[in-house]
C-alpha cells in the first residue's frame, strides 16, 4: 500500500526525510513522528508530529500541474476567508504552497492543522441530527463563496456522467449496467446549463468530513472543487454521508433535514428541486462506474474503493 501511494509523487525514500525538511521550511518545531494517511485517490497525505503540535501535510500528485496546485491552495484560502470550517493553513517563506527539492524531485506541499478527531469513513459513525444541521450550514457557506476557479476535470463528477459512461460502461457487470444505462436518458433530460451554478466543493463525502473531539464538523480536501450546478453539492451529500444503505427512511429524513437547514441561507429554485432526484441517482451511478474502473483497470482493491462500489450499488437499488 505504501509503495502505491508513493508512486503518486515519484518518491521511494524515507518519509521522515521529507517530514524533517517540512519542519524546517515551515518552522514547525522539532520532528517527532510521521506516518502516511492511506485515504484518497490522488494526492499523498501524511501526519506530522513535532514538539510544537500535530500537522496534516499534503503533497500534490505529480499528475497535477503547478497551476492546479496553486488553484487548490487558493480555494482553501477563500473558504477560510468565508468562514468555512477548514483546517488552518501554514506558510513557509515561499507562501502557502511550498516547492520542496529532494532526491532530484520537486514536491509541491501545503501544511494544515491536524484535526484531533476522525473522518466519518474511518470512524464509520452514524450521522446525528446535530451533524446534519452543521453539515448543512457548512455546505451553505461553501456554496456562498463568490469565486469561479479555473475548471478542472473530475472523472467522478455527476456532470461528466455521459462521457464517463461512454468510456467506462464496458467495465460494468451486467447487473450494474442494467441499473445505470437507463440513467443516460434521465441525464439528457436534465437542463444542466439552466440550473443555478456556484462554487461547489464537489466531494463532500465521508472521507472529507471530520468530526473533532468537541463534535465540531470540519471540511477538508477541495481538490475537485469547481463551478458546478448548485444541487451537485447536495446530491453528493445524499449519496454518501447522508445515505443509510439499510434504512431508506433514515436516508430520506436526513436529506430532508439538510435541505431544510440549507435553504435557510440558500433557497433552491423549483427547477433545482425537480432535478434533485435524478441528480442523486446519477451520483450513486458515478460511484459504481468510477469504483468499478478503479478496481478492474487500475487494480485498486482498497477498502475505500470497495466501500464506494458497494454503497453506489446499494443506493441504486434503494431508490430504483
């Protein structure tokens, strides 16, 4: 597993070597410990402990351009300015994005506070009523950020369903194909261009929502944030963190609670409310489509990928 994650940044050496350099460049204190965080599909993240605190270090994947790295950090800064509960960013002399040269490599790095708690994927915790209200509020803050970042392509994004199904549908098993293929027509009937658009996190899933020891909700990983239809954010919430595969009634109740709280700040249009059910179906379909491709083509057999594959299937069956 470690080698797979290190391939993302082309580094095969000792993690502590990077960690010690980060300590010096960001003035974080004396190095004590570091370990890889084995979650996520793209970047290389690790935990760092020093004599002055605990930090979350993100090393951007080699697949990202320098402009994409700058974009990512810039988006986090804007979210923080707008009151979103995002971990604090730290600066080196280079700024919030640091280029670290090591073993003839240039690593693109940003440093944040490490939140003392667990993401909902790791904890496998059920979402409480208080969590839903907090999550709805944070979502409304994110969608109120007045920025339109340069567009990046996200193969898991609902808006890319047709392109992804065309190229990856052949990897689906017969049962999954039968559930997903009819959604092509539903997607084509959506008036996506006429839906209200805004800044969207795009990935408000269990791995990216952390609950700390004081029960505060924190939002992380804005890597695939984009300017999208506003309801895309809500559909992603509905297909994972608000979804209970064993209890359809709870899934619906939690989503209704979030929708009600969200609309205290952002009122949805009739077209958005009409489009949401189809959007949620396609969100589940994207989990199956993308996770199947990861498993069958990229040999990704991680617990995280299996989770999204199974929850996507459960979602399609629950709402069919």
